[in-house]
């Protein structure tokens, strides 16, 4: 693995990252435009912005599913651009993924879906025991023998969260994890992610259109046309209402005072 120097409490460092996509008969599309960013370990970061702003591209780079055209992407001391294909595959084994579509395997039980990412590999832990521990953590230990079709959307996403944690990742990438859920269920999934962060110390990057979800994170990045226009420390806002207006919201999130909610 190719390692670089980084501060002990910093998990992610992006330096001057550019990603362009060639489009037939058109000028290249710049998905990320000279993005620089550092993320401390154990932080929950929301990545917000309109469709096409670069949210998913940023997550793909952090997952080593794509490579920047310029700049560097460093995660846990590893320069992802310099990893070989086999090193990238090994790196991805230790990243947790949660998607808008749950991507559960319909023929497998809940428990087997949770342990599916590690089934082909030898592990230092008992796979089924670890899967059951995670199902307890997400409140689904009584459903381990059920098929996904017997679960609600929120329960299926809980299974997906448990599956993302099976390899004890230090980083979880969540791409619109509440996008297919109603607001109450989406809030419950966010509760779960925040609780797991407290218990396990994981770093979570959440791409979301939902500012209610973003408001509960430690930090919010707003991307527009591939650039970071806002980088907000949610816990230290001195004028939260003014911030929400600047971000295009007419009122703070529902449910309690904005100062309380933004500091959560």
C-alpha cells in the first residue's frame, strides 16, 4: 500500500481534486472542480447540493470506484490514486456502503444479507456471530431468518446499514440513504447512523438532498457545479436561522428550536 503523511486525527484529505467526464459532441463535464477537503475521524459529514453538483462523484472517489483527473485523494494515509487494482479491491473491502436503493439479495435471509460481503473471504471473526451482533445493534435481531420482502423499507435499510458494518470499517459512505423513505423513517435511519457513530467511532459521509438530515450531521458541505460553496460546522452556528436562509431554506428544520437541533 502507498502511504502518505497525515495527522493522526484526520481520516480523509482531498487536495485540489478535479474530475471531468467526456460527453460526445459536447465540452467535458467538470463534476468536481479543484476540491480540497479534510475530514477528522469520527465525524458525520453531510454532502448536500442539487442533482449533478458532484455529490456521488465525491463518494465514488472516496470509495476508489473512480480516479481523479487531477489532485490527490488520501484516506487513512493511503493515496487512492496510487493503489493497484488489487490494492483498490482490498481497500473497498474495508469501506462500508449504504445506498438509496437497499440492494438486498431477495433469496437470502436477513442474516445472510448482512454477512454476504464477507462470505467469499476468510475472516478473523465468526461471520454469523458478527452478523447477529449487528442485527442486535440495528434492532432487527428477531428478524434474522426473514426474507427482505417481509420487511418494511426502513427495516430493509437497517439491514443495509448492518451489512455496511460487517467488516468493521473506519469509513461509511452513504449515498442518499433516506431517499426512498418517508420523513419519519428517514429520521430513524439517521438516528441509527448517529448512534452507531457514537458506539463504534466510525466516520460517515452522507450525500443527501434533505437539509433536515444534513442539519443533524456535525458538518455540512454544499456542492454546486462541482465546487464547495459552503462548509458549515453545524454545532458552532451562532446565527442558525441566517445560515439556513443563506443555504436557500426559508425556515430551520422542523422539530424543536433550530439552535437545539443544529447542535445535536
